[in-house]
């Protein structure tokens, strides 16, 4: 919930680093954890744009984790665009909930 990007961009905002740093510490302490970073979007704009943007955002988080010392073989990134909403896209609040990055423990 605390990972933020510039609008229409995959550039991480500075206030995102604390959240990702906490994740890095968790992963670092548990050497067998492997995670997938999933990027999601609302449905504003074309599906192809949102799919590309969500993938770029997931990659930005993954790259930051790798910069923090997490081994690249322990993280992966995938963009889902608007295909897995957690809320209806008919309100600004719903759209905001759908614009997210999630972490899933794979191993």
C-alpha cells in the first residue's frame, strides 16, 4: 500500500523506499524466500499501455530490491495491467485500489 509512482510512469517516488527496504530486510533474513512482484493498474487508458506500465513498475521494484543486495534469482516481476482488479474501476477510490504492487512468496 505504500509504494508510489509518478502518474503514468514507472519511476518510484522517494516515499516508497521505506516499504521496499522493509521487504528487503525480511527477504535478506530468510535466505530461502523467493518472491514475485506483481504490478497492477486501473482501466484508464489502453490495455496495452497499462500492461506495459504495470510490468515496468514491478520491474522497478525488483531492480530496487536487487540494488539493496537481494539476489536476482530470488525475485521476479510480472505486470498484469487491469486484468486482476481488487475493486470496481467506476470510482476514483476503486481505481486507486487497483493501481498497486503486490508481493507473493513463491517458495
